[in-house]
C-alpha cells in the first residue's frame, strides 16, 4: 500500500492541473488583450523575429491542415481562407493603429476594438468547437470522422485568422520601421 501513495499523489496532481487550466483561460484572455492593446516601441529586431516566427507557424499550419484534409474534408481550404481573412484584418489593424514618432523612436498602439473583436471571435469559436465536439462524441458515426463532425476545420480557420492577422500586422510594423529610418527618424 505505501508504494501506491506516490502514484496516487501524481494522479491527484495531474487532476488538479487539468481542473486549473479552464480557470486560467479567462485570465490569459484578459492578459492577452492588455498586452495586445498597449503602447509599444517599434523595434526592428522584434518585428523581424515576429515575422519569421509567425511565418514558420503559418507554414506549419498549412502543412498540418493539408495532412488533416485526409480525415477532415476542406480543412486546408478553411485554413487558407482564415489566413487570407486574417491578413486583411492585419492590414486594417495597421491602418487603425496609432503611430507616434518621437525623439526616442517610433511607437504604435494597436486598435483596441479590433484586437477585442478578434480575441472574442476566436474565443467564441473555440468554445463552440468544444461544445460541438462534446455533443458529437457520443453520437453514432455516420459518414466521415468524429473530427470532421466536431467542426475541426472551423477551429483551424479561427486559428489561421489570428496567425494571418499577426503575420500581416508585424510585416507592416517592420515596413513602417524601415520607412521611418529611411526618412531620417531615430533608430
């Protein structure tokens, strides 16, 4: 019996962590909103890093959605549409951001309403996807897979919107920094 105590503690710890994750989701959304709408200094290295990292994420998303199309029809096309829509929102976000050139450099403040709209749309899509997955889990399988019935393609598209938004946004920030430096502004 004493040998089972560490195993029981590990199981209880895992259960505790699994139960805490849903509690931290609202907190993470609030923190993401605050970080996404704060005034920031436009740094060239950060913009370049973000474009490269998000470009890699977009490539991996496209590759994985192409493979997922085997089980979930139209997943790749949903992701392409989400990326295109996100890129359009990113361009809109660039236009709606407040830009300030000061002696210390270039600063920008993203539009609060657009960041909130994207955040809420993605959160709603994830909640809907979880609800739909839960409801289709016990249903008798018709044609197709449980993944397709759970709405995975739509959830992938919601993630693609976010990736497309930040890819276009940070590419635009990087371009703005270059133009600001070219026009004689401080680095």
